């Protein structure tokens, strides 16, 4: 950090996002700041009754090349980059008639919004790459010792207050903070351009391109990472999606678990009935559907009464007091819902150690790339958004599944894609009965689920088995039938499919091949 307070005497403003512009201009007017601008920003300022000088009048040089060159001029950049305490800079400014610019307020052409539109052309995307804006911002941020730079309308109110409280001066601390944010914004903008152009081939966007760049703001530091000896931080828009209403600060593991829970519940977004899911270590241990949240909770909890202790509970609808009282009997780390009535949130806040979150499904970008860290790089893929309808699958056994079995298969597919591989789930149409996952062989999850169900007294008779990947050997359907299942949904595609189908027919099972696997590592 460098410099003391800086008096704002002249500002240049050029914004695509005009939120708050009128209020900021009014504050600058109050403090006698000369305003320079171009194009739409100048028109908006003049319309609000502000005195504003055009950049071309200030520089004595007109806009050229259809407005592509407006601010790229020594009188602009010299006024921003000149070091006020450097005598040689001051002499050169005087020699060339350069006047100082103390505040730069700029946000960029909406490149990210442009490329997000369906059917956008490469030419249109290119035209929405801002040149002058990032150049102004980088110059001002580099010279933060003498210049303030603002790239986000959300920062206008604090800047206005500081100007009003300090007779038009801006502190070194504020300029330093704004400069860091400005460089981060330039980086994010360049990342978006690089990623888009790297993915364009033959005039069409291919998705994953020659380069992959990430730039995200730090949302918060975390108490520690996955373990206490690790340092952790949260980056990106997570707090906009999962809003904390109560409880201790989130841990690294809390955030990951909450993300897993939200992704799971979004896959039940079209269910009209109440859905409750219980998760532990970012994998489901029970999911239920019912007419009420309490009914759904009872079904989810019955799957595995051991695991919910210290777990995550999420629902697809606002909580009611009956459900809240049932959950209150159990120690849980995080509770998540679309909303909570006032009496329910007041009740849940009585326990200080648990976190209460409100999630906003509409804020989730479901098309974000899935990114995993590896040694020396990143693995990047498109998200797994597939939800297969078993009715559109291929019946491969002599017996076709009943309507109830098909309903259970559809429910189980939504569950199984969120269980760590190798994964299976014994289900009914409205609840999980037994879950097996995270195993190194395809048969082990079946043994684990069967044995746990037996220990807990959960009957698997008449259940449907769903597997997130193919069964390579006939032992899968054999064990499923012995456990009590009557139907199976699986991707199919194994070398021994014929043997697997024959085993299912031997036990009178109905089996559907969905053709889609859902590995989750």
C-alpha cells in the first residue's frame, strides 16, 4: 500500500452497466469533480443533468474506427499513470499539456453475457471484447498510489460515503482494495475471452478448448481445510447459492457436503411431493418422498439410522414445525431448505452448533464445468445432467417391469448417480431401502447394502435394485434376487451381458438397460 489520501479532482467514466451511475455522478458533482466520458455513459450523465466533458474535447482527438479507439490517448493514460510525487513525471505532463485523472470508473463490454446467448456468432463475440476499458482499469490499478479505480457498481455506495465523509478525498486503504479488485476483474474477463476463443473451431463453439482458465473472488477464509493441519478458503459464488442463516462458520467439509446435497436435490426438482435427503461425507445415506416433510423424513431416516448423526439434511420445500421438531432430536451439522417460516427458523436457531442454510436453486448454473484437481493439472468435464427415464430403456429380460417397478427405477436412478462408485441402491418408488457405495468391486456394494439392511431389520423383499454402472458378471443379479429384489435398472454393455440377463431370467427378475452410466469418483 502506498500514498495518503487523494483528492478526486477529475474522473473518467465509461460503463456498460449503468446501475448506480446517477447517484455516483451526483456525489462527484457535490465535490466539484470534473467528469469525462464517451458514448452511452456520457449520454446517460447528461440526461441526469450532470455536466460532463467528452473525451475527444479533453484530448483534442476524435473517436475513430467506429468507436474502437476512444480513450487510447496519451492525455488519458498519461493523466492516469503519472506519478504525482515524481518531479520528472510532473515536468513531462506540463510540457505535453497532460492533466491528472484521479478516478477511473469503468466496467466492460458484456462479453460473458454475449457468449452465453444461444446462437451467438464469433463475429458478435469478438465485437464485444473490450479494449479501452481493461486498458484504463489496468493503468489506474497500477497507479493506485495516486488514482482510485472502480469496476463494480456494488462499490459505489461505499465510495460515495467516503467522498462525503472526507471532503472529496479517497484513502490509500480504499484505493489499494479497489486496485486488487480491478486486477481480479481484468483477469476474469481475459479468462472468459481465452476460454471462449480456445473452444471455437470452424466457427462453432466446442465447449472445452485449448486453454482453461479460472478466476474467482475469494468468498471467505475457512477455519481450516479438509483436516485441521490444512489451510482452506472458499472461492466463487457459493454464498449466493447457499445462504447461511444461522450457526458457526462453515468448514471446508461443510461446503463440499452442502454442494453435494444441493446437486442431489436439484435432480428431484420436478417432484411435486416432499423430498428429504440425508447425506454424510457428500454421499446420500437415505432419501424419502412423502405427502409431508415428516413422512419423507421417516422414510429417509429408516434407511440408515446410524449415519445421520452429524450429517446433512436437505428438503425440496420450506420446513414446517413438525419436521423441524423431528430433526431437532438428532445432532446434525447442516440443515438446508429453500426457506423457513419465521417460527421454524427461530426454533432451529436454539441450537448454536448447527448451521442452517437457505439454498437458491435458480442461482445454480447447471452447465458449469466439473473440475477435479490432479497432480500437475486439472481434469475438466461437462456436468452429468442425464436423468434416464427407465420407460425409454431397453427391457432385456423375459419379464417386463411393472409400473411400480418403473417408478422405483426412476427414483433410484436419481439417487444412484449421487453415490460414490461403485454404487447401488435398493429402492421402492418413494424411498431408499439400502445403499452401497464407495467400493472397489461391483459386488461389494451389494453385500454391504444387503448386510446392513439385515442388521437394521429393513426388508428388501419386493425392492428394485439400481446400479450406476453395468454388472460385469451374473453374481450381481443373483445376489439382488437372493436379497429380495424383483427388478434391476443398470446401464448394460458388459462383455457378459448375456450371462447377466440369463441370471435375471432364472430368478424371474425384470431388467432394464438404460444405456447411461453415472460414475462418481
